[in-house]
C-alpha cells in the first residue's frame, strides 16, 4: 500500500547555513521501524533533489523515536543567499512528508494508520 509520509509522521525543518536538517517523527511509535526501513537517505535525497545536493546523512533516535536527516544545499542556496521564496528551508519538511512509501498491506493492517485530528 502506498502511503504518504504525512499520513504516519510529522516533520520539522531547520536551516544551518548550507545545511537543512529535517526531522521525521511518527505519530505512533509502532511506525518507527517502518520509517527506519523505508526512509533511506538516498530516497530522501532523490525526493528532494530540487534543493538537496550531495549526500543525505540520517541519524536514528530510537528512544524518541525519530529520524533526523542532514541535507546539503548548493552554495547559492544558503539562508542568507537563497533566491527561493522559502530562504530558510522551512517548507522542506512539507516536501519531505509528500514522499510516498510502499508498506506491505499486512503491515498496515497490523499497525493501523494513526488517528489524526483533522480540525
């Protein structure tokens, strides 16, 4: 079953000059191993290729549970020099959450999709 990350997780972005840090935090901790398996750095880099150059480094924080991705940006795309409307890279978390992962149907049935408030 194809699931967009926003269905099972939330994210925050931070700008560190020519680096963007992105967190990926499941709504339900039971989804953390699935995210570890399917949210691979190469896949994240390919998904965000319009703004990310070079390697994406992933850090696992199982006690939270959360993942953090550190992504490099081009020299002309830093917080002080970017020509993007979102110079600080805050919308990168929304872009990350649009990524679809392919989770086996039986795994989705076993875990269930997290209930979210739809306001």
